């Protein structure tokens, strides 16, 4: 009986896996849109100005993490994230 329940649970999880992946992808796109909005609000001319943001911690309900950095540092982090994302996307494309 336990073995049958385990197989049934595994089958249900396996069947709904694309939905979970789609939800995670939507969450990443939403975070990307928020980052883009923050980028538009920043004044790049004053790169010494310190900007503090609340970063949502995915996978926890304990709250957000507050990160402070200069405008230039935020721009560098954004460029690094974008480059990493593009590298991962091109690697996945080449492997398929």
C-alpha cells in the first residue's frame, strides 16, 4: 500500500513538473522587470550615491534582505547578472 502511494505521488509530481517550471520562469521574469524599473529610476550621473534595496529571498518566508551599494556597483551587478544569464542561455541552446 505504501509503495503504491509513493508511486502515485511521484507520478503526480512528475506530471505537474512543467507547471512548476513555468511558474519559476514567470517569477524570474517578474524579478527581471522589477530590476529594470529600478535601473530606470537610477541617476547614473551620480555614481557615488548609495542606493539601498530590499532583495526578496526566494524559498524563504522570513523576509527580504536589504542591500546597499553605489549606483555604479548596482550597474556592475546588473551587467554581471545579464552576462551570466546570456551565457547560460547560449550554453543550453548549444547543448540541445
